[in-house]
C-alpha cells in the first residue's frame, strides 16, 4: 500500500492506494491559514505535520490496514512558499505561502539586477512576489532577528519529507517554482542567487520526484504508527502532481484545469513553452525530463468560496452547492462582471495590486446574479490564459477538470460555454493531487510506470459548449478585460497597494512563537 499526502491551502488531503495507484480511501484534515491586509498569507508548518500524522493514523484505522503493508509514503504540496528553518530544522517563523505578495521591493531589486525578460528565459517564470525567492529576501530585509537564526530554506512538502526522513531535499518541480532554479541547467541558478544576495548553501539538494529520500526515522515512525522500513518518495509540487492525477503524463494527453483555491490550466510538454508576453510559465514535471506549461490564477476556487461564505447564513458552513444551483442555467448576469482578483493576480496579469470587484452592479441584481458573475469571472480569466497558450503554439481542443470545483455541473457548463471547448470531469477530482503523488511513488518504488495514471481516472461527464452562448461570452470576455484595464490605475493608486509594496513585517518574537 502507498499513503499519499497533498498539502493544500485549506488542509491535507491524504489517501491510501494499492501499489498500482488505485484509490482505496481518502481523508481531509483541515488547518488554518492567516490572511491579512498588506498581502500577508502565512501558515504554521507544524499544522501541516500534525495533519500528516492525524491523516495517516485515520487512514490505517478506517481501512484496517496493517502498518507492515505500507510500502511507501509520498507528499505533494502547495508550491512557491518559503519555510525558513533554524539550526535544528525547526521553523524560525510561520511559513510564507504562495498567496503572500509582500515582497514587491525585493522583486524590483531582482529585476534591476537581472532584467525581467532575461530572468523569464532563465527561470521559465516571471520574477514575482508570489515566488519563494522574493519571500526569503523579504524576511532577510524585514526581520533581521529572525533571519539571524535561519540556516536552511525549503517549501511545504520538503518540510514534511525532512520530518519523515531527517533529510532536507527538494524535487525539480518544486525547485522550478522558487524563482531560483535555472530550468535549462537543472540546478540552482548561481546568477540569480548572486543577484538576490543569498548563500546557495541555504537551499536544499535537488532530487528527481521519484527518488527515494530515505526511510522513516524512529520518531516519525512512532508518530505515524508505521514501521521504520517504510520508504519515503521525494514527491513534488501540487501543480505537476495534479497533471499526473488527471491522466496527463505526455503531450498527447491534452490539457486539464484544476479548480482548487487557486486554479490553473496546464498540460504536459517535452520542452518549456515561453510566452513572448510572459503571461504563462513552465514548471519542471514530476515525470523526469518533461515539463508542464501552466497558467495559474490566484483566487479561482477562493473566489467561489468567498462569495458562498459572504452570502450564506453561517459563513463557517457555506451553502456553496445551493448558491451555485441558483445561479445555473436561466440566469443572465445582465452586464454584471466580477474581477476575481481577491489575492492580486498571477497569470495572465501578474499584478499584485489588482483586487476583486463587481462592475456594473444594478438595483435589480440578486444574489444569483452575483454568484453567476463570480463563476463567469473566473472562467473569463482562465480564458485569457488559454488564449495565451494558443498564441504560443499550443493546441487546446478539450480540457479535463479536477479539483473541488469540478464536482459542480453548473460550474463546468459555464467553463465549457466561456472557453468554447468540451470540458470533461474526471472520476477522481478532489484526490487528483494525491493520486498523482501515489503514481509518482509507485514509479519510485518500481511498482508501476507513469502511463498507469491514464487508467486510474476515467472521464465521467462531458460538458459541450453551446455555440450561441459561447458567441455571447466571447463579446463579454472583451468587456471583462476592459474592466480590469480601466481599473488598473485605480488599483495601483490605492492605499493597499502601497502597503503591499512595503508591508510592515510581522514582529519577529511573535512570529517565532506562532511557529512553535
């Protein structure tokens, strides 16, 4: 058996799999995230570890699995964050996660030293405050007392692998999401780290995603209830893992969309796919030697979650399904638009100052119109990403859907009509990331190959675009884009924009205390 953990923004989705990757059972252990004004987004790394421990024990009990039957453990994790470790390998402060945008000044320093276009060609990504490198620089520049104790840096899944094995390492998919990785050389970029004024020794060794990082330490084995002989496969970032979990392991497998807290369009490729306008980016894949061109929006599912919380009687128990059903077929937004930039935006805008907005709101609009506008707004933003890929030469004629949002027929119908291509729901949606991780582990344990992923998730529903509605949406997409263009100067001039550019640091003492 294989246990796979997927460290998301809202919780750890853990799953138990047969040695060929087939899903047996899954469980989600939630944990909090701290969001605050000024672009702050943080989590306690020990919450991730406690969720891994709890989920592992829960899976063993509910499936009556003997610990001796577990051959391996693997982790998929949220990408682009920064976990800063002290000399004992403990967090020196809370982790700064992907959604944090405080490091604008550090990005400007990097752009001045490297040039934005040169950095994009070198890294496969734009320089941006959402990436690990700028976050690490921000701590150095803003929290000197904390920085004095920092000895190593890593991302979410690497911290868990360290706890499991005692070995600090990362894989190529997560390394490629740090803004510090030379994608052509396949190693940490000495040029970029010199521009960042960071010691390369801070960064972990880089392994293939399928590599065996080690076996469980005695402490980890006791915490999880597993034998020390269990092997830990390195694993990878949740974006590339979702591709494998969607059955997308080679270019011929087509594109997929993951409708999670953030949402992204991606596909497998044999080489990076640069965009002349730098709207999209490319991760190294967990499949060795391949790549996953990607376009990620910050708040896809987060926008849907926000509107559901705002309109529900109890925000702690949002009535998401009912609200989306009210906004299904028959509801026209009547020139109401939603800009889904609650956390700033990555692809396609790369604007940390952008914010969410309803545009065109009238007295006649109801909550059904508001929810429908949110669904359409996320679809419009991802359509711009699809267009960027096509302009770079990618052929996208269908898109498979995974992630929590893929459970909604109404949402997938909106996506199909807006995008003008069939959208297909996979049989494994919420557990796609952990399924990809399980397949990666099976490959690392010499139990399967990546092609096995194609048979582990089936197409269960196809949503075909309506030609008339797509024609209407094509016109509305232009108006949606024009709304952001008109508001961009207003976003940039807002007091909050200045706060994002120069956010006050979290007090060092309380930050370290919170991490413990």
